[in-house]
């Protein structure tokens, strides 16, 4: 759709590549570890550095937004074209902890370029993928001769993603007016591989809880009382065993209400990916696959809801034996949710199931932590097609589709802003997010820049989607 000359984009990117990487290296040197209170000053310094660099890029507005935790960065560059769509880019500037003794070959906050790879904490997750937008918008302007982007461009770069995004939803609600947009682009994700560029179309939601079980008022003698009173440790085990049926479907009544089933086309697209199950098992440090009958491994982790026992305990755990009926037990569960499921209804279904399953004489309490709703963008959504076209121009090959099995704060943006969430990332599995020797492939990073340079004009032309029906499951479903 867009007429942005590919050669002009590439020439601009190549001419500014060295300066771009110098800036990125400078940012990566800031150890913005949000989980470490001792690094709070560095997280703030990272936010201030980015805001200044965005102003230097050309954004007329670039601000540090305070939260009750770490600061975020907001930037805005109005299009100037009447009726232009508004796009919000999400990412984060905080990083995971890292130290040389963790197994790094180099100092994690002293970036090193070797064999076309940039090694540093945050190189891929997420500073590199945030920063490619700065050169991308400049290439877009240079190649089109525009003085402002074809879309009204906004950025929201969080400072607490690596420590749970505790204050993110509150931040979005507080600034909902200024964050108003027609779509969100999340650049905190990856691709299948360097040879198989992909676009993620969704993420699962999450609900997790702890179930505390109480039986006798104290630990009691198993000979005098065992077999005649309910045992909370045994009931925790019964709950865990009752969580799935013989086909490994979740057995909680009402759990699957509203689930958006995979279409034949989606299953075909998943099957096109060069998936090596043996290699995947090695990555999972596991020895066999197991899951819901009738679905492939990729379908299970991307598009089916699940229930997992995260922990189970109760009674005596010391050396040797202790013949008791324990007074308490605990069970920790997590549920990954897909489009069509509502986190509140799932929580209520779990509460009813526990109450109906436990026998008299066992008192229980359930504590749910924060819930995240699932995201799914339909394959025929016009904005998704823009992302795909832009990536295909940059990579020169067909772009395929994936989903993410995990969950993230993107759902908070959709919940408050009510717009579809799209994903644009260029990281590959070998980049080692959260691991020692995290890196980003420099050639792929430049492909991210090139994709962003094409995307804004393409989205502007595809903007009829703002008034078109999005269909079931669009955005973050609940």
C-alpha cells in the first residue's frame, strides 16, 4: 500500500546505523533493574535519558511520568494530517538483574559487539526493540519528505515490566485521555527465527491463586485419629488430581465458557511453522510432551486454556517420619486463559469447584492475585495486515503467524483504551531474554527499524479499519 521507496529507507538507515548503535550502547550502560531498590536511581536515569533522546529524535512532547514505583516515559508526535489514525507504541526500559558471576562472558552493562551481535542486558528485552522506533520514524520522514509522521505517534515506555508492572494499569487509567489511540503496537516480543519472520497475534491471560486448607485445630496423631477425620494434605492432593479429566481437559465446570476455538485456518498456519518437537523438549528441559487430547504442542501453549499446579504442601517435611494428620495444607494454581474467557468468571468457577469438591470438616480460603486478560487480534484485521506487509517489505520474505503462551501488561492497555493490540518484535529465541549473555542480532535490529519506517504510512492508508467491524475476539478478549 505505502509508496515509501524501499531504497531510500535502507539508504537512510545505513547512513545513520553507526550513530544509532552508539546511542543504544550508551542507554544499555544504564543498569535500570527495577526489581532492585538499590537501582532505583538508575531506572530514573534511564527514563530521563530516553525522554531526552526522544526529544532529540523530533518528538515535540517527551515526558517522564511518575508512578508509585518506577517512572515511565511518554512521547507524542502529532501527524498534522486531518483524520490520521493515532498509534501507541508500548515497550519498557527496565531490565532484569544481571551480574558477571551469573555466567556472563562480559560485563552485562558494558555492551560488546561481536560477530554481528550486540551483547548486553536489555539488548533485546527491551531497550533494543524500543529504540529501533527512533531511527524508524526518522527513516519514514526522510524517505517520504514529511515533517511529521503519517500517523499521530505516541510512545509509552514502562519502567516496571520486569518487576511485575504493579503500577502500570493505574498509570494507564490516570492518563487514559492522553493515551487515547486507534491501536497499540507492542514491541516487547519476538519472532520464530531469523529465517522465519513472524508476527504474534495474541497472548494468553492469567489467573492464579493459593488455596489454604484447614482441618484439625492442630496436628494430631495418625494412629488415634487417622482415617476418621478429614486430612487437609490429602484433600490438597485430591484437588490437584481432580483438576483435569482423562483427556487432560480442565475439569472445572464452566471453565471453558466462551472459549474462542481455533479455526481451521489458524491450525494450518501453526502447522506451517518449522517446529522441531525434540529441540523444543530440550529447551523445556523435559522428556516428553503431555497435554489436552486433540491438540498439537503449539496449539496447547498458544491457543488453549490450561491449569497448572504450581506448588502443593502441608504437614511434616523434615527428615524421617512423623505420624500425624496435619492441620493445614496449601495448593497454588495458575490458569492461562484464551480469547473469550473472562478472568472474573473463571475465578468464580474455581471458587465454586473448590467449595463443591472439599468435604465437610475442611475449611478453606482462596486468595487470587492480579488477573490478566487474554489478547487476540483476528487474522483479517486491517491493522494486522499493515504490520505483516511492512515486515515483508523489510525482510523480503513471507511473514507467518504465532501467538505467545505467556501473559503481559498489553491487556491493561486494551482494557482501558478499548483498541486492538498488535505485536512487532524482531528478537529470536537465541537472544537469551533474562539469561546470561543476552544479545540482539544487529541485522535483525535494522530490519525492525525498516519495518517501523514502512509501517506508519501503511497504517494511515489502512485506517478504514477504525470504523470496520473487528469480529469476535478482537483485541484483548474477556
